[in-house]
């Protein structure tokens, strides 16, 4: 997989399975499955450079709960001196009130309301602040990755954000429109009955 990419895999895992990661023919790390939840779940596995000197990798993992609310795992896979902080805010509506903003802690998982958000790195190095859109849908799991490396041997990459998966805003709008119609229909039925 290329740098800063994410993919879904549907793989039946069992305790004792090992996932081997390679760059070319060289093994850079192995993830061993030590335990599994009792119910169907989604395992998030982040593979990142262990340090700026070698190609060895480290792993961060999380098992998402089966919840109606969208969940977002916030992972810091950056290696370097930059100090960008992940911040989430409501998508700005032109002419509307100022967007609410909240810092997200790395190595945490938060539950959010379904809707459209902007996530960015406050204090990121460089001319622009890394900013991405997050469309959160019910029953969906997301990852927000802070990426980049100040390499001491090889190519360096600037601090950046990756959001996965990239859900479509029109799905949120359709869901919101359907929810908005329900009270009106219920009110109309109640008025006819009375």
C-alpha cells in the first residue's frame, strides 16, 4: 500500500494469526493477534515507521464497538519535532454561527453525532494548516491519522492528516431530510386524529 493510504479488508482472524508487513522483500514488522472480541467487530490496525532512522514499523490497534453513533479513532503516526494538535469543528455554514471547535487527544476514540465536520492540525509547521473534511455517518467507524516524518536517512514527509473512510455528504443530508420529515408526518397524523 502506498504512503497515507487506508483500506478495508474482510479477513476472518483467529487468535494466534500473524500479519507480516514488508517493504519489497524485507519484513519490517509482524502483528500477532493475541485475543479477539466475542462479537463481530472492526479491527483498526495502523502501521507506521517506528523511528526516523530505520524502516522498522510499530503498530497501533483498536477494536471498534458496535454502536449507532459514529466513532473516530485519533492516532498520531507522526515522527518528528512538529507539534500539530488535532482539532475538530462543525462544518462552517455560510452566514451561520461560528463553528464549535474542540481539540482531540491522540490515542483516543470519540463518539460524534452524525454530520459534517472539519478536522485540522493547529500549530502545524509549514505555510498551511492541514485541513480535511469528515462526514460522519451512523454505525460507521473512522480513523483520523496525523502522518509525516522528519527522516534522518531517506525522504521526509510534512505533517499531514488522513481521514478514512471518506463518506459522502449527500448521504448525511438525505438522512437528515428523512429525520426532519418524520415529526411533520407524525404531527399531521395527530392533527387528523384529534
